[in-house]
C-alpha cells in the first residue's frame, strides 16, 4: 500500500462510522484498497474496534483506524489491535506531525511501546513484527485547520507521513467559511496548493467523494487516497433512492 502510494498509484477506500463488523466484512469483500474504522466521532470502544479488525482479516483491504487527535495511547492501541495504519485528525503543525509519526514507530525511530498482541498473532510473530512494523504502518494526517494550511509544506516534509487528507468541512469552519456553500474559491486555492506540494514532495493527497463521477474526477486531478463516501452514507443513499422510486403516494402504501 505504501509502495503504491509512493509511486503515485491511486487507491480508493471508505470510512466506516456504523461500528458494524458485518458492514466492515462486507465492504472488505467489495474491493476497497483500504477501510477506515471511525473512532473520533463514534462511541466505539477498543473491543468493538478489535472485532471490526477481525472482520477485515479475511479481506485484502488495508485496515486503518481514525483515532482521536494526536493521542499516542489511542494510536498505540489501534496498532496493537491489528490496524495497519492510523488516520489522525486536527494536525496543525509539522511538530505535531512528527509526534504522530513517532507514536507509530518503535525505538530508535520513535517512542511506541512494544506489546502488539493481536497484531503479532498473540506473540507468535513478535520478531517478525518488530523487524517490519516501522516500515508497514501507514500514517494519514487530516488537514482541517487554518494552522495546518499555514504550515502545509513543513507538514508534507515530515519523514514518515504518507498521506495528507483534506477535511473540507472543518477546514471551512476553521477559515470562517460556511461549508454548506462548497465549492468555495478560498478552499479551491488550498486544494490546488496541497496537490502541488504533494507532487513536489512525493506524498499522497486524499479527499472524499460522494458519487462515482466525483470519485473519477478527483482521481483525474491527481488525488491518490480517495474516500468513496462512508458506510452510513452509502446505506442512506440507497435507502432514499428506493423510497423515492416507490413514491409516497403509491396506491396501497401505508401512511
């Protein structure tokens, strides 16, 4: 996964907020390159995250966990449970980016504590895991603040950062803009600058798409870490289209 992104190859995934191992397993079999388990904006505890990671074990999708902002304990726990990378929100500076990377790396490259129970097959693979983990953890940072925009090039230059993902809703709020009015020229400027910096530093740039057409358009613009909606949006969209097709005034329908 990291090699493909470093080579500029496009990838597609989905954020999962429903907390369902069954949904995770289903999406894992669809063909997504990666799947993100949402914990920043959900009530999932560690045991529930572990069950979802177990559900993804039978698929080829790379399992990632979106953790609370810059929390080293949450980062370590997600990786120990078997996540192959973390998605970290609200990173504001290169210094904070470096702290995130350090939390994902064992010494001497970082400060992660050793105890990868499930990740190392309950100690069966301790040696192999220790040898390879630092090179096999994907680090995705969500850029969604004015401070991050100001320090964008330095963040992109931080060793160990694999992906910069644009969180447009929070970015708008941070810049004093109404996200309901997107697209906005101020945000378009940030997007183009981020893509340019990504190309110059050889780092993947990500953003979310809600339709297949938008997904293709973003890929053609140079985004290589593409999130196709969320599990709940995909379910909601399909349900709404079915209800609308049926029609509220159809004969025989219950009120």
